[in-house]
C-alpha cells in the first residue's frame, strides 16, 4: 500500500485547500510528505489575514441613502434583501 500512496503523493502535490470542500473556493494549498507506517504528514499554506479573525463583510444601504460596511467574526444570519436596522453596532432583522 505504501508504494501506491507514494505515487499518489507525487501526482497530487500540491493540492488546493478548499473552503467548505467547495472546489470554487480555494483558500490555500496542502503538500503531502512522504508516507510512513504512522501515517502521512502534510504542510498547509494559508494566506495572511489582514484583520485577525474578521472574515465576513456585510455592506448595507440604508433608507436615507447612506452605506456602511460591517465585519463579523462568524457568518451572519442575514440574506441579500433582508430589511435590517443597526442597533449597538450590530445588524438586526426588522
């Protein structure tokens, strides 16, 4: 089995590292090391993130025409077209 794994390692390195297993959303790449009886070590490369943890941006256009961009550390529970209001720096659905 180890010769097959070595062959696959040579064929597949480097592989894209995917966000949510979505082939349209690569976020880095992974390189497999030489297989051993204990398993296969790997090295992953991820891009630097400018702002620690901030990964979701929500752009809002208010009724008065003003616009604001808010950043969230977790995926917000909002959808395009939701009517919202701003309260204590957070968007809430109306």
